C-alpha cells in the first residue's frame, strides 16, 4: 500500500513540476567540472593581461558527454560549420552547413536545421525554466537544441522532467546540461555579480566553442511564436553585426540608464540582455574597442578588466558590462524591436511599444518576478496558461480560451488593458501549429505531432 501511495504522489509531483506524466526519452548531458585548475586572467602591476581564456577552455575540450546514460568521450555533441558571411547568404551557409557528429573515426554529415537556445538556471528557477522551454517547443516547427546551464543540484530534476514529456514532443528537441562554471581565480566575483549565475551568459561563446550561433534567454522568457522566427533575424545582420538585443526602454522619460547609469551604455536608453541573439563565431574573432587601453581586446581578454574598472559603478551586473562593450562598439550590435523582448515597462504606465501595437508581442519577458506575484496579473496569466497546458490537448481549447478568460480579469491594470497584444500573435502561432499538425498527419509525416 505504501509503495502505491508513493507512486501516485511521485506522478503528481512530476505532473505539477513538468506538465505531464513521466515517459522515457533520449537526453544528453554533462557532469564534469570545467575550467578546473586554471586562472583566466593574470594581474600584473599597472595593467591586466589576458591569458587566453579560450585556450584554457581548449584544454578542457574532452567533455564527459553521456547519452542515454552511457559515457562517450570519443564524440562531441555537434560541430557546426562556421558562418562568417553576412546577410541571407551567411544564414544560408549556416542552414546548409554540415553538422558533423563524431563517433570514433566515423563522421556522419547532415543538414543542421536546429535553432540553438541557451538558458542559465540557479536557485528556485527550475519550474520557470521548464515553462520557458515548454513555450519554445509548443510553437516551433523546426527542431531545437537546448543548452541548459544549471547548478548541480538541479541537473537530475531537469533530466527527469524533460524525460517525462511525451515522446512526440521529445522528438522535436535535444538538450545538453552543463554545470555552472566561471574562471577559477575569479569565481566569487563573477558569481555574486547582480544575481547568482547571471553572468554565466558572458562566457557562453567561450564554453560552446563549436556552436556558431546561439539564442540566449533568461528563465523568465515565454515564446509566443516560434523560436525559428527570431532565429531568422540572423539573416538581417550586416557584415559587422555579431549580436542582437532590444532597447532597455522605448520611452526615455522612464528610462533607467539615461537617468541613473554611472557608466557608458548603448544608444539613448541602453539595451536589455534578457533576449540575446549571437553570432558567436564573429564574437570570438572580434577585437573590441574599449576605454581601458588603445589596444582592441578579444572577448576573453576584455571581461575581467571591465569588471575591475566598473564593478563599483554597475547595478545590473553583466547587462551593464554588455552595455559598456557595445557603447564602444555600436557597429557590432543589431537592435531588434521591443516586441521581441516585451516587459512590464512596455505597458505599466500605458502602452509604449509601437511594434507590438501593430503586430503583437512575440516574446514575453516577465522580469521582476511578475509571473509569481500579483503586481502584473496579465503576465502571470500567460505564464500559468502555458505552464498548465497539457501536452497533446487542443491548444485553442486548452490554452488560448482559458487564457483569454483569465486576461479579462486583469483589465484593472494598464498591462491588462493591453493584453490583446499578448494574444494577437499567440492566436496566429496556435493556428499555424494546428494547421501544420493537420497537414503532417495527412501526409503521414509524424515529426511534429500534437504538442
């Protein structure tokens, strides 16, 4: 009797935390500590010198990869063809590039159609991160690869939850779990910067050395349309662009950087790093202008000196460092509209994101914990609708209609009155997914069955 009760409680926990009952799935993860035994930057009197962080990482290239529970030190997850060409031609190079999976001496080549998505999760962020990943899977038609950087105590929970998703859903994504890792000599400084682990995103280009392009998002992001839609913005990069972000504010009168910052920042109101699209090949190769030396510095050389110079003047941690870098290198940043990173600031005092007014919200960013309190009930309603949606159910009846009913109770807030902007694109996404499901079923192709 006790074992039966325990089983039911366990299933209930998995349902609540993961959104479905448990099934088995293929997973790829890492359980080794990286950057062990090696400082990254050395200090000499009067100046900082970079000791090649990328080289330090290169010494750690033999990741302890496990697939289906079996160690495989002879193979790499993926090695991507580097994309250096700008514009549509550059994107086509990436999409038509060869994805080589090594197993011993064998090399298999195939087209890599995946979008690559990274997230960093520490503390009580498991459920929020899973809801973000769920939103990515629900509306995307092409396969995804998730790079999950998490504290060690969260690894098993991520694996068990993602393994519990239905097989038809699991076929549409692959995931890799990494430990949180910082340069060993400066672990404490990086880890305490702003929020625990937040600055991990700065080191993604140096850890994921074989990944050409990457979309980084915060855990409090929700996709209201497919990931591949923002991925295609890479095709709009010119030959100088290496990253894309949205402005921190649309309205300077309520802007933070232009009113309070004690350091350089990008443009008129700064940039927000909660959604960051990167051509990491270019980022690794770029030499960045800076206000510390006349010599342009590589990514691995500039991070620690910047922190040392500005650590007493920055408030938002790694986002402030990114603002400083792109202030001095504005030609390297592609700025996408606020609908790709829509936050409470865009509606809390009245709607001020014009692009969202025209086309709806594409990506919702519930910063300041608004998914978990009552300050912005419209944001919370969307989070809970996606979190509670059962995989396999009709998305219109089980996600959209309950959400619209919840949003009707939020019109006492400014964001609630603008909630039609949240559902405008969401309706189109759901209709597109449903149509795709119908077409694939009719054609007998089962890659993207009911989400």
